[in-house]
C-alpha cells in the first residue's frame, strides 16, 4: 500500500525495469503482458522516463496486450492499439514486430482461430514472465467479466453493463461503446509467472476488498488471483480503504 498512486507506479516500473535488465544480462527476451485503461498510465510514464534518462532499452521485450474492444479499428481514438502507442510504444525502442494486441477488425467467423493463435503465440515466446493488470468495478481482469471461469482462454466476450457505463467517458456516449471485446482468459493470465495488479482511488476500494479478502468465485473473477503463487497487489491508500 502506497500513500500516493505515483509512488506505487514508480515502484512497479522499477521492478519491471529490473526484470528487463536482468534478462538482458542473460541475453534473454522478456515477455510482458500489458493492460490499458487509467491504472497503468503512471507505470508507462515512468518506464518512458527510465528509457530516456536511464538507458533502459526495450530491445529484448515482447509484449502481449490483454484485450481490445470488438469490433474496433486500430486507428480509432478509443482503440487499445492507439492507447498503447500513445502511452508507451511511441516513446520507447521496442521492436514493432514484438508488439501483440488482439485484432478487433476480424470478421466474427475468424475470431475463434485467431484467439487460439494468440494463445499459441504467447506459448511459443515461452509464456508471460510478468502480467500487469488493472481491475474493473465488476471484478474483471482483462475483460473477464463475472461468470468467467478460472480456465478461460483468449476469446470474444460480452461486456458487463457496468463496464460499458465506465467506458462511456471515452466514447462520448454510452451507446457508442462496443458491446463486446476480445480478451485473454483468466486461465491465460493465471499462467503468467508473475502478476502485478494495480488499483488506485476510492472507486476501486470495494471491489479490491472482495478480490483480496473475499471468497474465491467467478462472481469476482479477480478473486482467482488469490490462487496464484506470485501476485502482488499494488494500491494507494484510497483503494486500500476497505481492507481489514
Ligand atoms: C484494460 C483491462 C481492464 C482495465 C480495468 C480497469 O486493458 O484489461 O481490465 O484494467 O477495466 O480500468 P481502469 O484502469 O481504467 O480503471
């Protein structure tokens, strides 16, 4: 628990940078699972600073993003492709071919095969070394809404009405928010060797308490993280308000 979100974000960025540098020294690649939304922005800012001011290179980094709205064109302002480039990729030396973000442009009949291939690509890279997560007020991680099973894989899902309400701020009007998304599954996330869940602000306090201290259940998909052997929950004092 950090007093301020910025301190928590800086500490997480340091940890990611240390992992990247360690792997670099071993001549190995590092596979990061990344999230969008407001929660990781401070981490990405600090990673960019480390790149600019402290010679952190992303040359050995491969990334897989958790999710993308469906349908969604990559050049739309609300796309996660746009978000990731604006917030991180345009400012660091990652190789474009090492970036993976679910493709929201596919015709629906191609989606199943594409999702299987996304899982396979992660495995072929050696699996996720570290997965960064935010949490939605429904208890979702990625877009794994209530009802998602612990073994779920990358797939097309329907967004929860509360998630659509929360996304409306980015889409001008609630009716413009896509009803579906492509997301890594809970099972995909649970296979990561290390997980860091971020939550900032009082708006996350209730769902964070349920996630960390509540019963493990698909009603709060993030609660499955209790069963992961190496997960850190990094929060500010406001998100921690309801923890006992
Ligand atoms: C985003 C994602 C979502 C968000 C969650 C929290 O890639 O997978 O699970 O992490 O909706 O969003 P923010 O951080 O905007 O509160």
